[in-house]
């Protein structure tokens, strides 16, 4: 922290020198990764990536430049490079805002960090991943392949802007993943479990232990061996929070990113309209109280602005898009602080943080017991795709047939598809439970971003891809 | 400051330290990436970007155990070597771990075009502008979500204690267009076209062709109807067939 004070002072001096809008962001990332495959180390590596990203705004055009030269001269040259770039675009933008909408943050920001990641010995992390990789094979002779990985990123940022930001921010994130492949001699099936967090070691293991993670991955894979196939067509389904999170992030969340809205996403011009069941309230939250340690926590965005909780859909009504300083000015609304950059050499763009559907009033067991016929679907398996028109198709990691309110047998190779807003309009029960489930994932949009997503159990109608 | 020159000086010092350390298997990989990038959003220019990035990765194999560490800070290269050594000590044995021995190496021809060294940001911008103007000239219903053109000049160097020392220069022009077609309430599928070239001579032609393909692709899915559940014969394109096989193979390959 002391080392960064001098850097912060020089950054302020350089930013103050220029009479244009400047965003200066120092971003240091220390990473550590260990992975094992089938009893062998695949990689054990660590690294540092640090530098300065500078954006300058002139006549509606951003000039961006980055450097690893953290001397005062280096900073001056980087601002000049960004300024020259911005000036090259002068007059080329027709639809521009006169002034960006900023809500600058000052101070030193820390997330809740119980047992900081950098205080846990490397040996302990290696042993953990070794156990994740080896234990499944000891549990069942059906396990033919394993792959385990731990990864951490400890970010430190200093953001100084010409509009008043002066902030230090420590942001540690980690994730743990295990995949297993099982075989009964005729068929192979896949199981997967993962979790991720912002904070320390205790935040990472806040919900599950490593033993529970192993049991879960092995159970998922073995349950599917010999399972029946689902019946294709429109069905009533009960979605586990892991799929609710996928729906919230992939199928809805991307369509409400304001840059995407401006390009013509399906929700353009639909603010104030009913887009989902009254039971649905969907938010994007930078620091959720609903469950501590979510992987997408963001205390200040990468334009140096305050991050705020956004109600995207409130009781079925489309309420807000996700904004940065430019789109909030263009839409004449508050800046929500969704501008994020993955590394110092990436430019901040609009990204989600922790996107979730708020819990309702139904007991999850009651949701299943009150379902006469349908499927219970859990986890994202085999990838998927969501479109600008909110059409989606996702693979499902594990599924069960529901008959007369009971889970009767597992089914496999299920896909779900539909239009996300139609699906949310069909919701008739929302659970009173809650879980973040996408913490190990990275969202991709030109550059990665650590996000989280989740929700409660909910019941709705979707199209199921099956064999019958 | 010439960051590459500074990094190379530090690496020279490190090589001497590695030789003195008596370690038999250490590898240094150095990369410089200089790029100019123009980025467009919602049919308009958003960002111009130029960067010169340098990074170093160090791999240590000791007693059949491997450690790897990296940095982009020239002042940290000695520390990175120590970290890689420490990780190798903590790692697990793998009898197949080794470093490549020096052998006659034929460098790949045609991946470096020195004319890209002369591309400045202004020229990159002109090409980018042309790229984003074409789709809307083809059909006014095309809405560009984003588009990017990046010209990269890259230099890679690898050195190891077994005597291997190689360097390579590469150039690429990488571009993509993403977006959809919009007409009244109808929105097409979100789609993209991306292409890349290692030489500058056919870049104009490639950009024009890709921009037209993109426009026609998003227009063709405008007004498409949702498909009911269906089981029966379908006609698969070559690219879709390839993707299906890749998906089917992927878990087996990964595991």
C-alpha cells in the first residue's frame, strides 16, 4: 500500500497537467494457477501483469493508450499518445454527448477478505488441487478421467481522473473447478462442479467444501450413466438457481447492456413495458448483501465511477439498462458504474457484475411437489448461445423427470431453448431460496470479465430438446 | 523509454545469472507486441488505440519438476526467475518434462510483412472507416454493434540453457464486424464475420469481401421464424458439421 502512494501522487500530477478529460488507471494483477489432469501436473505458474491504461475523451472520441513505463515521463507520453489518437477521430462521430456522466469515487476500497489468498501457502493450494484430481478416481472405478484447477487473481488498482476520482482498490478473486468423465464400458458421461469468489480463502469455500465439490462432480456423472432421454417439446420445468443465473446473465443481461441496446437489441425502446411475469425482479448488483463473496463484486468501476445496484426488471416491468459514463449521458439517466476492463491494456466497456433474480415466496420443495409433469433442470452443461433477440439455447448439466410432484429418474443430454422474455413471462412460482452459481466463470465480450449470476429455484415453460 | 531494449538488457543479465546458478534446464521466452487498433460501436468510431507491450515468461525444469512465472515489468525479471525455481521445487514429478534441444530450425516464411511496420494509427483508421461503411451501403437495415481492425507487429524470442536461441517476427491484420439487421420490430440474429491476414497486399480486398458477407448474413436472418421442435432430416452446412464434431470431441480431448 505504501508503495502505491508515490505512484498515486505522480498520477494526480500528470492528470492535473492536461486540460482535457483524462482517465488514468494503474492496474497490477498477480496471478497463481495450478492444474492437474489425470494425476499429472498440467501447470503451476504465477505471474505479474502491471501497467497503466489511459483514456482521453475529445469531441466524443476516446483515445486510449497503455504503458508499463510508470515513470512520470512514461505517464506524460502515454497521455499524449491517447490524446493524439483521440484527436485523429475529430469530427468523425455524429451522435455524441456534450458531457459524460460521472460519479467519481475517492478513498481506499477493500472487499471483505477472510484469510487473504496471498496468506495461504502455495503448498496448500497445490495439495488441494491434487486431491480434487485424484479423489474421484478413488471414489469410483467408473471414473476414467479428471481435470482440476485453482486460479487466483489479486488485483490492485489506482484510478485517478480529471473529474475527481482518486481511489485505491484491492480486488482479490479466485475460482476452483473440477470435471470428471465416467464410463460403464459402453457409455461415457461428464460431471462438473465449480465455484468462485471475491475475497479470501473463506469466501471461496463459503458454501461448499472441497469434499462436497468432489462428491457432486462424481455423482452428476454417474447418475447420467444409463439414464433415459428426455421427451422433446414444450414442457413445464423447474430451474435450479444455476440455470436461473445463466438465463439472467446470458439471455437477459447482455440484451440490456446499453451499448448493445444502442445497436438495436430486442429491448431497445421497451423501458416501462411488461417483459416478464410479475414475480420476476432481476438486478445487477456490484456488492450483493444477499450472499457475501460473489465473484463479480466491483466497488468502483474502471472509469473511476461509483457502482450502483440496478433493477433491470422490477415485478415484470423493464426498468433500466446497464450504463457507463457515455451511455448514461446519451440516455439521460444515472451512471450505473458498469464500465470494466480486464487488464490495464484493455479499455473499459459495459459489463455485468452479479446478475440475479430476486427470491420469491415458494419453498423449492413445494415447487417440485406441485408440478404434475415436467423436468427439474440443473447446471449449464455443454455450453450454449444467446442472441440479440433473447433467443437462447443451453445444454443442461443434469436433469430429472418430474411425475406427480416427484423426481422419478434422471435424464441426460437435455438442451433447453426459447426466448428469454417469453420464458420469464411464463414463470408461475419463484423459490424463497438463493444461490450464486456462476462464480467460476468468465463472461466474454472482446475481453474476459469475472462475473457472477444466480437466483432462486423457479418454475416456467421452456422448449426441451430430447430424443422422443 | 524503449521498453523492449530495456527488457533485453535485463534478460542478458539474467542469462548470466542462470548460467552461474548451474541449473541445467531453464527457458526464457520474450514477446513484444506493437499494435494499432480502431474500434467502432453502433456504426460509429469509438476508440483509437496504440500500444507497445513487452512480457517475459521463465520456465524452470529441475528434477523432472516444472515451474513457470511471467511478468511485464523489466525490473522484476530476476524475481520471476526465483519464483519459477520455487514453483518447480514445489511441483510434482513428471518424467516426460523437458526442454527443446537446439536443432536446425526452419522458420516459417510469409508470416512477416515489413509494410505493416509503417502502418500508423491514421492509416489504420482509414481502413477501419472503409470497413464499417460498406455494410450499410449494402443495406441500410444493417446495424453494426461493433467492429474492430487491429494491426499487430510481434516479435518472439526464445532462449534456453540447452543452447537453443531463436527469434521470429510476425505481423497480422485482424478484423471483425458484429451486429444485426433491424427493421421495425424485427431483429435478426446477432452475427459476426472475422478475418485475418499476415500480409498487407490483399487487406483492402479482404476487408471489403468480409464486410459484404457480414451485411448479407444478418439481412438473411431478418424475420426468421422460431423453429418448433422437430425430429427428421436436416441439411447441415460444412461449418456447422465441423462445429458439431468439435463439440463432440472437445470433452474427450480436454480430458
